[in-house]
């Protein structure tokens, strides 16, 4: 259930990431509220990827799904 909710939020964010030549892949959602993602394409090597991850992806996921505690890049 949580995994589907997270994937829905990521699908909303993908057009922005893809417009910059990148993307995000959901790797795992743990029962304790930790989401693991992989940034791909231009996002995978961008010096601003940490900012994108924490201030963009993590913030949006936490807003939509309060039970999520953290988003980590793998």
C-alpha cells in the first residue's frame, strides 16, 4: 500500500525531472517509513541531486504520505 502511494507521488514529479534529462526509480519502501530511490540520467550525476532529493522528492512524498520518515538515495 505505501509503495503504491509513493509511486503515485513519484509519477507526479517525473515530468519535471525528465525535462532536465533525469528520472527517479523507486527501489524500496520499508515498513518503518524509509523510502529508497535511485536518481538516474542527468539527476544521477548532478551536483544538485542532494537538494533535488531532500527539498523536492522527500518534501513532496512526506507532504502526501505523513507516515514516511525519510527518503534516501541508493
